[in-house]
C-alpha cells in the first residue's frame, strides 16, 4: 500500500514538473498592467518633494594586517551630506514622474526646509508660497556603511603527483599542508529611510513608512577556482599564491560600488515601495502563449496585434473550440482591458482541460484583476 502511495505521489510530481516545463517553454506575450494604489489618494493630484533630512551617517574603513584589525572612520563634510540627500530626493522625483498618476511640482521652497518639524510648522500656518500643491513628500535617512580590506587564512592540503618515468621508478606522490593567504575586499551597508506624504489642505499625514535595506558584496577570498589554481602551480606555492591573488583582486572586473551608488540603490528600493502605496503604477509583465491550432495567432500576439488576433481566434473557436485557442483569445481580451470576456474565455478553456496549469493561472490572474478594477477606475477617474 505504501508503495502504491509513493508511486502515485511520484507520478503527480512528475506531471507537475512537466506542466511547469511546458509553461516556461511557451512564447511570451508582453502586457502593460496598471496596479491601484494601496492608500486612497484620489484627491491629491499635484505633489512637491521636500528635503530628505540626514539622521546619521556612519562610514567606516576596516583593514587587517598580520592579524590586527584597525577601524578608520571616514569623515564627510556638510556638502557631502547634502549631496547624499539630493541624490535620494532625485530618485523619488524620478519615480513620481514615471507614474501617470501625479503631477510633480518642481519647487525649491519645500526642499530648503531643514527637517520635518520645519515642514509641519510651515504647513500648519500655511506660510508656503508655491501654488497648486496638494501634498508634499519628505523623509529622513540613517546610514551605516563599512568597507573591509582583509585576508582569509586557511590550511590547505596540496597534493603533488609525478608519474614513474621508467620501470624501475616508483614515481612521487606527496601531500603537503600549507597555510594560504586569501586577500579580499568587501563592502556592506544598511540604510533606514522614513518617507512621509503630508496633505496641505486639510492638513494631515496621508501615508508614512519606515523601511531598511542592506547591501553586501565581496571580491577575492578563498574560492574553489582560486584553490584549483594554486593546486596547479604547486611547484612554487607560496610565491604564486601571493602574486596570483593580489593580481586577481587589483585587476578583477568585479569592482566594489561607491558609497553614493550603494545609497542610491537602497533608497530606490524603499522609495519604489512607497510610490506603489500612494500612486497608480504601471508595470510590464510577460505571460505565456499557448500552442493553439492557429499558427499565426502566436505571431500576432507577440507583435501586440491583439484586435486582429481576436478576430482570427473568434472565427477558429466558433468552429472548433480548442482550449489552447480559447486561452489565447482570453489573453488578447486581457491585453486590451476587457476583463469580462477574458474571464469567460479563460473559464471555457479551463473547463475543457481542468488539469492544465496554464489555464488555471490565467483564470486566477483575471479574477484578481477584476477585483482591483473598480478601485483602479475610481482612482484614475478622480484625476
């Protein structure tokens, strides 16, 4: 009995893997999908971006020589702090201008404010001069980055074999334990970013968030590739090790990012999540195309000619309702935003083949879109 259960489980697992492979191997259709904002900001149309205050910045450089670690603080000026603040602010502006939901007002009035308290005082007394601004986005960041220049030590067993050269020679087979130095360089950092959207009239905080991001990268150090290289050059283990590793780090194509690049990447990740909360966002997705009975339908869908593909597929499915053609027809309806017909055709395809994972994914996807659609229409209609 246990053998039969195991056999049935193995068969189901095999069929599932086959379905996944078939889905991943299909051609793809590229669609632009709108996602509604998580927070109702329908009455906010114009946005200004204020200052991103520096809470704290800690930059350290650690070195290790002969087993001794030393930490050197990296000093930064006020101008460098302002540069970091402007870099984060620029990333937020780029994200807001990329969404069709908000109109960004480019004004320096709110950027010149030192912190959030100054902004709240200005808003409470309505002392701002910039007109036609519904809300202001500002923030505060905390940063810690550490650069490391160190050496890994390891005890490696290196084998050397020399085959016998004659019938009377037994050859040579040696195993030598050697302490090997593996220089490396690394960088790691943590960014905490608080972002806030404040409505000006009436005055209220619409959205706020605080998230952290970490980054880490390392080049050099012990690796299987470098260890094999040492094994090949056993004849001068110590000298070749020092030379090859030092050269590999200095001449490597892998380069540690600058402080500014690390900060920008981590800030962009946090800001992207905040923008998705307060604005309608557009994303490009790719969905598989089924192998239908109409060869030209795949080409039309890949090229984005959805209306022509709908005409062709409707003619074919009226005579022969092949489930693959029905799925492709539903995909075309989904691409042009007709979610009702898309759900109907997806359901017909799934009912013809309930075990098909591709059809079930299309049906589940369109049901989620239909749940979001009324909210999306209200948010877009308020523009």
